[in-house]
C-alpha cells in the first residue's frame, strides 16, 4: 500500500477527489508540517475493528 502526504489546506480543497482515488493508498494529512490525521481505505474482506484512537505525534 502506498502513502501520500498532503497539507490540510490541500486536503480541504480536494477532499472528494482524494477520497475517490484512495484505492490502496493511505493519506497522511499534515498541519504545519506535522502529521495530523490518517485517511485509509477499508478493504473488502478486511476484519472489522474499532476505529483507532491513537494520536500521531
């Protein structure tokens, strides 16, 4: 799975396009150059799990 890193402003401008293109890509959203959020696809057949409550520091 590949990873794309984008700034929160870019994510806000292109949110729908980024989500539609997720496929097998994980997106790390940054704020002021620091990781802020993680967006990843839910793959079919993947075991169900509770959402992560981890904070990226």
